């Protein structure tokens, strides 16, 4: 979702290697990449670990030795993901974030993927991100993203609605499997209804006054890495699962990174409190948790922008309304995304069921969040 991403001068170039990695038999292709990136590694010593959390791409960690220290991550793009992911924009976003110390080193791209530095730490679960010590770290890191400046004073624009329109055009009209098709026709809103809702959202949300900033746009739990060994002035944090003291969080996976409304990025993250594999929207943060989160975010956002962290109650209330309304757009966006994945993805996941859940929650939330009032 980027109208324009400018890579700063001096950012290291990213080589493109003419290698294609077979997602079903990845070892040979991955070895070719490692030979280029780590020529001093002995081929027979290279170990490979398949990470299984992702539902868009396949991710393999390559390393030598008994401990995963210097790890090269090889990400193989999912089948047909080029239809809805701008891979050139992803690489630019990666480089911009790395230049601002918000992303690991991108080693190279290859014909159907990219290789990058492994970020040490623990990928979070929904129960972790509810912890106040943790969500303050997350809010602060998001604020850091949102204050990365556009190039030469250029005023960025969100293309959320254009992107959503593109996704809508890619949504399948039917499935070959009769059982799947019956479920699709029964439980997914009609194309006419989907189109009407998109027009309504564009009209209703565009005028909420939410600034357009550089957003991650996909801040689910597994895209947040907590490193307990890194913290202010070298302090260590407590391990995940215990009460957390300040460590450091970093965000990974920048496929959807780009300029978008501030409130969308936050609302999208709040939706992810429900998880992905066992989705439970009763875990969506209540108002008291949101108000704490939003105040922490605004304090950091102002500090990064103006070096002042004074935040009024009214500013928090305004952001609360904006965020919960933009959470609707997040449900709709990922509902459309899941329908496309249901058609093309080779990953074992019930994408159609996920789409049904997202659209159901959209219609459930709509009257509740539209009844929210801005403070006078």
C-alpha cells in the first residue's frame, strides 16, 4: 500500500541472483544461494530449518553449527502472490526500514524470493501482546515507523482503496470443488454487496482526519519479534511468558508496508489480538486497554516528531474512534485477500474459512464502531 517509497541515498544495493527455488524441494536452490552469500560455509555443514508460522510464503533458515546465530533466511514467494503483493515495493520498503534501523539486512533477491538476516528473538503469541510492558514496546516501535519521513517533503497518499479495488477484481467467482463452492456462495457476501461496502467505507473513513504515514500494514503477532537481551542502555528483559521488563521489539515481513492511514495500521494490529489459527474476536482489546495503548503510542509518536510527549485526553479519544472505524477496513481487506489465497495458495490453511470469519466480524463491528462519537 504505497503511493511512493523512496530509498535514501547511500542505502546499500541489493543484488539479484538468477536462482529459482522449488518450494516443494528447496534444498538445492537454497544451497545455490548460500554458496553466493556465505562462500566460506562448507556445503555439507549447512543445516536448514523450515519455519511453519507463515501462511503467505515458505521460509527456510540456513545456518552452520549447533546454534542458530548467523542465519540466512530464504523466503520463497507463495504461489501467485505477485497478483496482490508488489515485490518491487517490498524490496524498497525493506531498504528504507533497514536504513532507519527498523529492519534486518536484505542480502539479495532471487527469481521467486529473497534472502535476509535472521532477527534474534521470540515471535509473539496473542497472550503476549496484551501485556502492558509488551504493548508499550509495540506501540513505540509502531510510532517509530509512522515518523519515518517521506522524501524531500513530499506529502504521501494512501492507496488503500485502489489496493482494495484490485483485490476485489481478483476474487474468484466460483471454486471447482462443489463443497467448497457451496460454502463460498452461502457464506461470502455477494459481489454487489462487497462493492457497496467498499464504496461506503471509502466515503466514511477517508474524511476521519487520520494522517497518512509509513505503515507496516500486517502487524500480526508472529511479525513481532521480542529480544529479551536488548533493551535501553543494554538492559535485559525477562523471557516471554513471565512479566516482561524492557527488552526490544522489532517487526518483520514488509510485503504490505507502505503509506496508509495511521489508524488503519493500529486498527489492523488490534484485530490481530484474535490470532490466526484459532481466531477469537473476544480477544479484541477493550476500551481501557486500547486507551492505554493509544496514549503510549501518541506519546512516542509526538516524541519522535516534536520531542514533546504531552498528550491530551481528547487526542486519545479521537484516535480511539479513528482506529476502531479503520479496523473495519482491515477486516474487509484481509477477507478479500483470503478469498484470493483460497483460489491459488498451495499452503495448508483454511483460507475460505478465514475469509468468512473476517467478513462476519466486519458486519458485526460496523454498527458498534459507527455509533462511536468524537469528543466535543
